[in-house]
């Protein structure tokens, strides 16, 4: 299965859930796991194409001290790409593991997509 077909199947499934977001029973009845193939990578196949050049706010973090940080989809994609590149350069192999230090929220935007790009699991 190619990336376009997997992305279309994922999007169709997502659209069903969005359509029924206010009706749990209808969402459960309509939901079917999409056939996305065995090589679907959420970061590469879904997030990056959606985020490319997208200036809309994807993540907003308001700290306990009132600090307010916002990140666009495009910014998160760039951060995740840098993180994936760094993980690979540091020897994290696809399907490997990566550890991060606790309390790192200021540097965390992009962690999940970045780890997904590198095909590794991150543990807090």
C-alpha cells in the first residue's frame, strides 16, 4: 500500500469520528479500523503533509506562572524533524527506544511526532 492510500484511509476514518463527535453511539456503530497498510507512519503519512506550511496553532501551553507559548503545525513539524534527525544521529535505530529526562516540557513540543518520524518509542 502506498502512502497516499494509507493517508486516505486514515482520513476517512478520522472524518467518520469527527462527523459523529457529539454522538458516541453513532461513532461506535460507524467506526471501523482503517486499512492503512503495515508501513503507515503517523508522522510521515499524516502529520507532516497536514502541517506543511500550516500556520494554524497546533499546541498552546500555558504555564503555571502564566507564560503562554503557542506552536503552529508547521513549527511542530520542523521541531519533530529536527528531533528525528538528532535521534538518528545519536544512534537511535528504527523501532528502538529513546529516554528523555523528566520536567522537559519547554523542549517537548514535537517529541511525539519526532519520535514517530524516527520510528522509536519514547519513555518519560
